[in-house]
């Protein structure tokens, strides 16, 4: 019926000191207060924490006084009965009490402080606690972890993805991610369907993109010039260019002139950019120095170094016209075979303007004639249709000569033989019984000229009051007659002709055969700002503006002009008849092109 | 470089005057790096690359090659620093060059990109490189400014002495709190049981510990003692004084920890990011020539 309490403590050098006390009573008090039998200076305990009682010979009962309880073999309990023969371990705050029993039945309570007084008093490793170790994962671990993750994610997976492609790749491009991280930028709009299918162009690993890859789809791309001439034309590269060529050659890249040299990809989504000017000027900037036989002038920049335009002009009109390219410098002539004074027609005063005013309602003319009244654009708006007598002239320049019933008979335009035949038939059937009131163009009265009015076309014939068909025919074809005003007429006998001949007229729709000019793109401009038609008194005067006129708005690619213009704006490298390739970013304008335009503002 | 300013070189050899790696040899490497940057920028402006600057032009390749060689050499400091030597190629000279040439890499690599960045492995390498450089810059900044503050804060105590001071206060607190009733004793125990080296990384770097148990214990204690006269024999008064001392000691310790953490933290970015950079650089170079 007694307790032996052994308080064990450690000295600084780790030696155990045991203080034993015997209690010969049935109950021990335990707590933080000094008056307890078992005094444990432990702030985790209540002043009067627990009682330890002898229950019977072998058993003791431990009971907490408050609500805090104690630990018994790892569990927290409020009371416990312990077989001292079996032993147990109790835990009070930072103290451990081992319960045992000696041979004579005394219960032994061995008390040991197991926790330090405070957290700071625990053993600390200086280099660890005073550094960030423990707060952060180790540098080495992070370093290798990150490096490995990057090598797997950005090297191994893309290569695996490349190696494991199916031969017939029908996968959705939005599901391909393996080597996406390698793409230096999105593909252009036109090639968007190839996004993620790197091997379409990059066909072999470590082999650069070859022209053959492009030509799989682009089968009809023309060569610019024979390869040997291109090789001669290319300027000697600078030091940097040589370096690049060296690197390129070392890695097995084909020499310059490959498709990808001009057509750069991975430059961002949206329309592919036109080839930059520099790709052209590599050769054309100083072409004359190397290709001595070239007819082309050097062209380095539209704004500063570009030869004057050359237009394809007619030097000899007729059935077999002759053309030649002529620079637009100086006075340019283009003989279409037609006689036409622009100045009279565009004048704000005078007969034509007066006539136009009377026809406002019927033909939509203004106070005077404007360009659009005679010149009609093509459906795409790029050029103008040839002027047509029937459509564009006849409303004023009528060829009517007789009215039968309600029907007006007109001479057939463009068919002199028919004109002659018609006139002969007229005289044969009716005879010139009644002189017809006719007049030359200068003598027409307003209101008496329009189609449908009875009205004589044989102007000269009126004056002559012809009595025979031959006179009438001669009058029509001679000076003062209907044909002669606009056409060059040769009488019978000249040049071995049997009959009257009218020189055929050829109106070209395109003058610049190697450059592209789009009238639709210049809709905001007035016609007169480029074409000095109002001052032209002769149809032979070529009204094309020279390069200086263009340069008021257009400059080189990098110029500070209103419209910076690279070569590709007007010229096509792959030499086709159509417009040079342009990025398709003008959806709005394309809609307009599709719609027919009757009345153009210019 | 070697032929310039021979007098200075000799002095640097003799190590007569102390100057740090930043001022080494009259800012020799700062000048070198500045020159490299100016040359790079000038050539970038003068060289007309078609259609526009990019990593695949000859200029881009040149810059890229210089950049990658520089990166490899800079990484070698990790090996070089383990062997301290003197003289022209002393560790100090090497470190000085590491710092300034590393900074010039900002210009070289940026010009290499031609300002074409995107979500890809190429930009990843660039970003990691910038991360390494910026963390290094942070490191230089703290190395230049914090050691003085660290020394002032320590007041000639060693780290172990600081810890021992806290321990001594803890022991006194433990003894002084013995007579207290349980609820008040629990407050003191909170202060004792909180690890002075605990707290998150954020607390360590900011030096702010809003959940400091010692401060809380003192505040609660003052709630009780505030309206009582100081008789001199109330154990709470003694505990209050002890908590006051502990707070002061903790403040010093925490300032010390904060400064040390700032001196260390950048390396936790600098070193792993360097390795990540080397990996990304490998992927960058391989990928460029793989799909070339």
C-alpha cells in the first residue's frame, strides 16, 4: 500500500539523476502546485491535475480532477485503472510517468521530463534554423526537377509526337499539341489548316523546308526568271549575308531563292504578309550592274529609286496596229485611230455642255459632261471598258437617217460596207425626192439630236442636196460627214481600195503590262487628279500620269508617305496576268467588288 | 582588357586596397559590358535584316551564339566559386565579370529575339533567362545593402547567443508561470511552445508575424494587469516584464532571420532557374534546327 516516486532528470552532459520519494498512503495528488505529492512544474498541467489511488493490491486508479485528462498509452483519458504488474505509461503534459511494481507490491512511478521547457529550448541545428532550408524545397531538387520537366515537356514529347505521327494524318489540327510549343508563331490565315501538322512543311528532321514541300499544293507557281539569270542578278551578299549563307550551307539549307526566303511563315495569324521590298531589291536595286543586257532600270524603292513607267502605246493604228513600250517621260502619243477632243467634251461651257444639260433627265448627265458619262468601268472596277459608239456616243452622235412608220433607221456603226449598201438602197427605193433636213454636228439644235428623232446623218449631203446615192455616200465619208468627224477615212482608189475605208480603232484597256494598277483602289480620287483630260484636244495624247503623280501619295515600303508601297503592291514575282497577290484583309471591299456598280463617283 | 590600366592591375594583384566585386579593377567589367551592349544596339540599328529582325537572321544567329556561350560561361561560376584564387583571374574578378556580363545578356538576348515573343519554348527560354538575371540583380542589391543592416541588428551577438537569450527568457517564464491558474498559464505556454523559427516563408521575408503567441500572451495578460497597481509581488507583473523582454529578443531574431532570408532567397530562384534555362535552351536550339 505504498508508492515510490522516482523523478529522473538529466544533467547537461546527459547523466541521469534520480530523486526517489516514498509515500505510504493510498492516494497521491498530482499537479503543478507545489503542495502536491507529485509536483510537476509543467504549465500544461492544472495546479491540481489528478489523483493516483491504490484500487486493490495490483491495481491503481488514475483520475483527472479537471477536464484536461492525461495520456494513457497514447490515448487521452479522464480516468484509468492500471494493472501495476502489467505496467503502463502515462503522459502528463511534457512529463512521462512509467508505472511498474516491485516484488513487495510497491507501485513505482518513474517520472521523466520528455519535452523541453519551450520550443526554443529544443535542440536546434544552427545552419538549418537560421537559413531558409526547411522553408523551401532544396535548390538542387528544384533545379533538377525543373530541368527534367522542361526537357520532357519541351523536347522529349515534341520529338515523340513527331516520331509517332500516323502516315495518313487525318487528325484534327486543334487536337495536336505535341510540338506546338516549338512553333515560333501562328501560321498565316491561308495555312491555318496546317497548324500543328508541322511535318507538312518540315518534312524531315534537321532538314530545312524545301520548295518541293510548297509545290505539293502550289503546283502552278511560275519561276520569276531562268535560274541562271536569277543567280547572276543577285547582289553579292554582305558580310552578314555570307555568314548566314555559311551557316545555312553548314546545316544543309538550300541556297538563296527558296520559296521560304520570301514567303515567311510563323509571322502571326491573319493574312500572310506580302514579300518585303528587300527581297526584290536584292537583285533589282542594282540589277544593271550585273545584268548588263537587261532592259529593266534599277529599282530600289518606289519613292526614291524607280524608273519612269513604260506604257504599251500604239504607234501605228489600223487593222494591223503596231505597239511599242514608251517611257511616260515627255509628250507621249498613243494613236488609237480615233479623233476625239477631250477638252470640248469636258468643257463647262459651249455646245456639248448645253446639250448635256438638256439630256439630264434621260441620261443622268450633270451641267456638263463628266468622265463617267462615256467611260464605264469593268465589273471588277480595275479598268475601263473601251468606249462603245452605241452605248457611250450615240445618244448625241446619232446615225439615224430616216423614219419609217415609228421606226428610225440608223447607219450601221463599224460596218462601212453596210453603210454604203444602206444608202444605195435608200436612194433606190425612195429617191431623194424630198430633201431631208440634215445638219453637221455643229449645226444641230438642242432637242433635235436624240435617237428616235428624225434626223439626217449625211451632213454634207444636206448642203449638197444630193440627188444620187454616190453623192450621199461621199458626203457621209468626207470632211463634214458623220464618219469623218471621228474616224480616219480613206477614199476609194487610195491604197488600192475599191471602196471607202474607215481605219479600225483599237482602244487598249491596259497600258502597264508588267505593273498592276487598280482603279477601284483609287475610287476616292478624282479622275482629273491623275488624268489631264480637260486640257487634251487630241485623242493621240496619252493621258496616263507619270511616276511623279503616283509619288504624291505613294512612297517606298518604309517611306513616310501616305501610302507606303512595297514592290508587291504593283508587281507580281511569279509573273501572271492577274493582280499581284495581296493579303486578303479587305473583306468589305471585296463585297463591293462583287456588286455591280452603275454610277461611279469618279 | 589586359593591356589597359596596368597600374590598377598590379594593385589588384597585390590586393592592397579592398574593393568589392562590383568595383573590381575600376569597374573594368562594367565598362566591358556597357561597350558590348552599345555595340549590340548599334549593330541592331545599322544592320538591315529582311523582312525584320528575328532570331533566324544572320544577326540573330550571331547574337544567339554569343548569348548561349555567355550563358554557359556564366553558369560555370557555380563551379568556379568553389575554388578561391587570387590575381587577375581571381574569384573576385570572375564574379565581377559574371555580374556585368550577365547583365549585358539582357540586351544581347533581347536583340536576338528581335522582339518576337510568344507562347512557345523559345520565349520560355528567354523568360527563364530574364528570371535568372533579375534574381541575380536582386541578389546584388541585397548583397550591397543588407550586410550592414545585418551587422547592426546583431549588436555583436552570434546567432547561437540570440537563441540562448530566448531560451533563458523561456526558462524564466516557465518558472514564473508555475503559480498561475491554468487559463493564465496556458497563455504563457503558448508563447513557450511557439517555435521562434516557425512561420511561413512570407513571414520570414516580411518580418511580420501576426500570429505571434508572445505578443498575444502579453496583450491578454495586460488585459488583466492593466487596471491593477504594480505591487511588485504579483507574478503576472514579472511575467509581463519577461514577455516584454522576449518580444524584444524575438524582434531582433526575426529581423536577423528576415535579412538572412533576403540574402538567401534569390539563390533559390537563381540556381534552379539557371538549370531550367539550360534545359529550355537545349530544347530551343534543338527545336529550331529540328524543324529548320
